[in-house]
C-alpha cells in the first residue's frame, strides 16, 4: 500500500512538472539565446476591446509598431468603436498601466478569415534594458474584397526599457528609442483642430 501511494505521488509530481513546463513554454515562446532573458507575455485578442486602429500611411510604412505605456498613447493609436448591446470595454483601465505595457504590431491586408492566425510570437527577450520582439507574419490568402488593419497586441510586465527591437520572420523591421520618447512608428500627424 505504501509503495502504491509513493508511485501515485511520483506520478502526480511528474504530471504537475510537465503541465508547468507546458505553461512556461506557452507563455515565453522559444528559449532565449545565451545572454538574453525571456520576458513573460500574454497575447491580447483583437476582440478584447471595442476599438479599431487609426489610419497610418501603410504605403510607405507597411508595418506599424508601438510600445504603449499610458492611456493617452492607447487612445492616440486606437479609436473607440461603439456597438449596440456590446458590453466590451474600449480600453484597459488606468490601473493596468501601473503593471503592464502593450507591444503592438500591425499591417493592412485583405481581411483574413481568421485574424488570430496572422501573427505568431516566437519569443520576447531582454538584454541590457533593450527589449526584442521576435514574431512571425503569416501572410494569408483571402477572398475578401476589402482591407482591414490587423494587429498583434502583447501584454508584458512594465519595465524601464531603453529600446524595443522588432523582428518579423527573422528580419529586423524597426526599433523604437524609448529614451527619446519614441513609442510609435510611423509617427502620426495630429489631426488639425476643426474651425468652430
């Protein structure tokens, strides 16, 4: 009886260990290279909030990327999309930004059948206070007659970073210099005030 209990305990420990490993791999993507630290993250679904991305010049800048750390930055990038009977919020609460930042990557494309399959995160790493996001852009064929702005939004723990580097399909597509207060690329031209 004692041996049986010990066997059950060992099996239980092994199962919990495997489950914990699976969760870690899912949360952190691939292993960080030597000298880099894996950054935990959570992918936010496009349907989490009732918003749409504001326009940018996608002809000259096919990829938009950002590091959102304040409600004002979120509101500068996203526009509320009120829909009758929907109870989804328009944005994260202000308290959210005391603990989290949001990395955003976006492209304009013929609207795909499944927006959640357009981007995949490989890993997010940190070295010397510089963040690197490695992701895959999976170009999808679509019969849609209209284009949409599809984005990848990733929640990460709030830290003080100097720069953020963005790597798409193994190729560097850009960086943000956070020390110089560059949180968005391409920079958007503010809408001029309308005459009364």
